[in-house]
C-alpha cells in the first residue's frame, strides 16, 4: 500500500463551470461531471486514476476555501464509490491572500506534508507526492519536500496528459548546520528577533552566510525568522536525531591504546596552535569506537563546534581558544549517518559543546 499525498485545488469546480456554462456550478453538476468524465472533470481524479490502486491511502490536502472544501469532499465521495477504501482529507491554513500564503500558508503546507511523510515512513509504508493540482506555490514546495525527504513526486504534464515522476536525488541533504549551531536556531525560534540582533549573533560565525540562507528577509518590523525551507530542513535534522537515538552503538575499534589513535603529528609536536587541543584529542580517543584523529587546517573563528558529520563515520571538529581554531577529523567505526550522529552527540557531551 502506498500513501499518495495530493495537493487538491478547485479544478473540478472550474471544469464543471465551463462544461455547464454557468457562473456557479451546483454540487449535483460537479458530481455528475466527475462521474461521467472524471479525467476531464478533475486534475486530481485524472492523476490519481493513473497512479493509485484501490487499497492505497489517498490523502487530499486542500485549502479551507468553500470551493476547495466542496471539491475535496466530492472527490472523496467519488473515490469511495469507485472502491478506493482509504480516502482522507487534510485541511490546510492556506488562503488566496498573498500575505497569508507567505506567512502562514506555506509553513502549514510544509508541516502537513512532513507530518504525513513521517507517519507513513514510521509505519514502513511507501509515500508518493502527487503535485498535479493546487496553487503553483503548493506544487513547487511539494516537490522540494519530496526531494529533501527522498519521496517521489508525480504530476500530470497537461500538454501530453502523461504521468511524470521526479524520483528523489541520490544525495543526502546536509543538515550539519543544525548540529553545529543548535543554540542559535533554538534562540532565533524562541521569539521574534530583529535583523540587527541576528547580525550581532552571527558576527563570529564562519558559516554566517549559510545560516542566513535559512532565514527570512526582515519584515516591516525588521524581524527575521526561520524560513519555510529552513524549518523543513530543521525538522529533517530532528528526525535524524530521533533515528540516531534508536540505533545501536558502533563496534569498538581494533586499536586499543588511546594514544595510538591520535596522529603523531598532533601528539609529538612541541607547540600546539590552540590551547588544550591535545587534551581534547585524548578525551575523544578514549571513546571505544574512535579509530583515529588527524589534524588539519586552522580556521578564523573562536568557536568550538562539531562542523560536519559524514555517512562513512568521520566527524569534522573545530577546537578553538580565544584567538583561533584548529580543524580535526575524527574517524570512527560508525556505518551510516544515524550511527555517526550518535557518536557526534557523545563527543558534544564529553567536550561540553553547546
């Protein structure tokens, strides 16, 4: 069984209006048009009849406008009558007003899509996003959510009336900024922050421009918030954290002596560029699954942070004093992102990185 998340507009209303040449089609007219010629009457019906099986779960995401609600209800009744057993409506806080779409509608659409995807995937059910109908903004953001959450997106290309599928890109989206700057994202989300406050907070951050890309432009009051897609990526990171808590701890490394895990270029040098870096390395090397710690280039920051994690089990760490930072790569026995994230969290605890 597949969960098919369908953005639902008012194509049934508009097509019936044209079919009957009336300014206000009745429910009976829409119902009859849908029953007699479903593919012509409704883009939602046209797409779902080409991709759905009768035991699939059809989830119709619709706005709360009277026309959209009416179309969604008529579509639900139609599919029930056609033998589709599982049809459910999800109302969206989405209006025609551009300001409302920007401030509330898109965020609610994204949250609803992610909630449905999370629920289905936790039950080990397949998910498809059907982005054929609805506002253009809904189609665009639905496609982006599909790419981030590795869910295929389907739609009907109108000129050819054929089904087009965008399969997820085989690339993992990097959510390391939320690991590295967890404190900042909690701060900016706790209450309204001005652009001046954000600029001051990010002044010492080497990734400041990347973080700003996840924020909204200042509104008329000069306030900045996490953007819709920034929120989507943060929720993906939160889900990754939940997965990390559930995976088993990686196996112990074959290297048993703590000092042998630290590269000689770090261990034997007489002058250390950053205060306390050798002691830090010994703390990390004491973790059983750590295989090796190597040094790297310095960075112009005074902030200690876990910079990035990789699915191959390696972790990039910045260790800083009051003047500068040095970059270290930690190699572990972790396999995959969840296990590596689990070890990264342990390192944050040991080094007391906020």
